[in-house]
C-alpha cells in the first residue's frame, strides 16, 4: 500500500532512496536545505552521477509520486514517515558529526502540531546509541514547545542504508538485507513494510543493534581491503602474486572473493569515516579497537604506495606524471577521501607536474584541489581525455579502475613507467610496451 514519505536530505542516499520509494509506488517528498539542488531536481535534473537514477526519477516525477521542496512545513505536514538522510561526516577527532541530524530533528519538531504522529527514520549512518539519544532529544524539543506527552507524537526507527555509490539504484532495489531497529517492534514492522514489494531478507531488531550492524559491516569490508593490501605487501617481498592469492582465498565460500582486490587503498564517503567513528565509539566504552586502528593505518600507507613505487625509477622533481582516475572508485563522481588526493598531493610535494584525467569526477576534483592549484601554479593540469593526460609525461599512475582504462592503446605507454594501482592490466602485456610496469602485490 502506498505510504506518505518525506526524505530529509537529497544527496546520494536521500535522492536514491526517495526515487526508489516513489518508483515502488509511495508518495515521496524530497527535502533539502540546498535551494539550488532542489531547483535542479524540480526540473528533473539529477545533480549526482549515479547510473539508472535519471530513469527512475523521471518515471517517478511523471507518475506524480515524487516532489521536491525546501519547505519543512510542507514536508512534515504531508508525511507519516520522515527519513533522515543528511550527512554525518567525521569530526577532527574521528567522531561522527551529528550536527546536520540534530538540525533536521529541530526543523521537523518546529513544524509538528497537536495530534501529529510521525515515524522518524534514521537512514543516515549514526553511531550506536544515537536512536535512543534522539528519542530524548526530540521529546525535550516537543516539551519545550508545550506538548505534555511528547512520546505519543513520534517514534524513532533505525534503518541504515547499505547501497554502494555507482550501483546505488540496483542495490536499493535488490538489497542483500533490510535492517530495521526500534524499541517498539510494531513501528519497526511499519518501516519494514515500505520495502514489501522488494521481498528482501529482513532483520528486525532493537535500535543499537541496527545501528551497529551498519558500522560493523562497513568496518569489516574496510578491514578486508586492508588485509589483502597487507598480504600484497608481503607478496611483493616473498615473490608471490596477490591476485592469484586473492582468487585462491575467494573461492573458499567462507571468505568470498569480494573486497579482496589489492590496490592503493579505500576511500569514499563511508569506509574511512565509519571506521573512524567506530574507533571513537569503542574508546568511549573503554574498548581498545586495535584491529580497526590497524585497518586505518594500513590504508593511509597504501594510498601513497604508487608514489613510492615510482620513486624507485625516478627522482620526481621536474618530472611529469599522468594520473588516470580521480574518483574514489569507478562509476561515481564522488571524490570524498579518494586515494587520488593523497597521490596527487604527494607528487606535487615532490616537485612533479601532474596531468590528471577522470571520466566524470573532474568538476568535483577541481573543487577538492583548489588549494593545490593555487599553491603549485601550473603544476596540476586537468585533461579532457585519457590520452591527452599521457602526452609528454614520464610516468602514469592508474588510481581508479574505470572500465575505459581497461581497453587501452598500449603503444601510448612507450617510454613511460606505468604504476598500476589497481592491478587492472596484464603485466606481461604492458611490459612489452612500457619502460617499466609495477602493479600492487606482484613481482612478475
Ligand atoms: P550527501 O552529502 O550526498 O547528502 C546529504 C544532503 O543532506 C545534502 O544534499 C545536504 O544539502 C542535505 N542536508 C544537510 N543538512 C540538512 C538539513 N538540516 N535538512 C535538509 N537537508 C540537509 O550525503 P550521503 O552520501 O547521501 O550520505 C548521507 C548519509 O547516508 C550519511 O550518514 C552516510 O554515511 C550514509 N550513507 C551513505 C552512503 C553512500 O554511499 N554515500 C551509503 C550508505 C549510507
């Protein structure tokens, strides 16, 4: 049955969830405080790069199942479920910054009236304990407004999101599982029923357990990446090939082949910040998170591995290095915590000129590297295609394994040192053309 849903925050998660709920037949209002974003969405423009999103959004708009606003009053009045999908970035100390979430709660409460009952659903990734804290916080705001029985006006439910950028629509529509946590299982069931058409595996649990499932899942995947990167570093010294090792491991169904690709580290808007936030939470509870800290340390070192490898072949001062791929992974324009940031900064610090190209993240990259462009004038050049980025360079570092880099005219690699930060190419082939080739975790 169609339900009335408001989604607060129309970023990667909010927009995809809103569009998918609308596609499933619910009546959705997407709300954001960014008027420019909302104007574009009203015109049917998609402000982020996410395969398939434009199509389902267009269909939802045509079916009048989704609308966009900056007006909290309108969104709160016309919804029963209010999903919070605002950002929860890292603070300096690693903890999750909940100020956007807090501000969303305040704006919702401001619009609540006598007789209202709202199910407030945390889809943002929030630390264990946030849901219970939110209940007290929202109650106190309602009490300040003069309502005497605030707990009868709302319920807080946790419904963490597991979608991957680049495959967000596909993931939302085919979830491995949907996790819903609440103190009152009836309300958890009501949120679960929003996904009914998808027939997903469902975990219904309490608030802190649902919140922890999200952090534990992301931390595990990040740890798997750091694990294989550590194995890769040992492989290089011991003469083993990490790609074959990973395949040999991944065929064991207890291990699975996913997230076992050695490379130049993980980035993105989730893994780094979520592992840091779990480290912070653990310390709050006086638990020493040694494994999680090692996951982060290994990753920091791994991000600059390609530059260290390149330095074996040349002094970088005065050299020109091409970078292929800037986004934190293929099929997204997201640059948050991308390993390319560490690679480019390190190269500039060492006196190299960088010629960079990414199929879709160029605009975001220009914003990220604004300071570097001022600090190193003329030394960071953004190129409009992959071959332009190769012209006149001494070396190439592949940072993001976009599929357009897979099929390449290897002739263009002549006289260059190639550092394949994602083990994308077959070493024996590249070596026929390039001056030198190095992947990650392999000597041959
Ligand atoms: P995002 O930065 O892309 O989008 C957040 C949006 O919220 C922005 O459009 C911003 O303008 C808006 N916003 C901020 N404060 C607001 C307010 N008070 N009221 C209304 N709108 C407001 O963030 P995202 O990547 O979509 O992530 C959102 C949450 O989902 C985070 O907690 C993140 O950890 C989690 N998450 C993200 C992913 C992912 O792949 N990006 C996956 C799973 C979970």
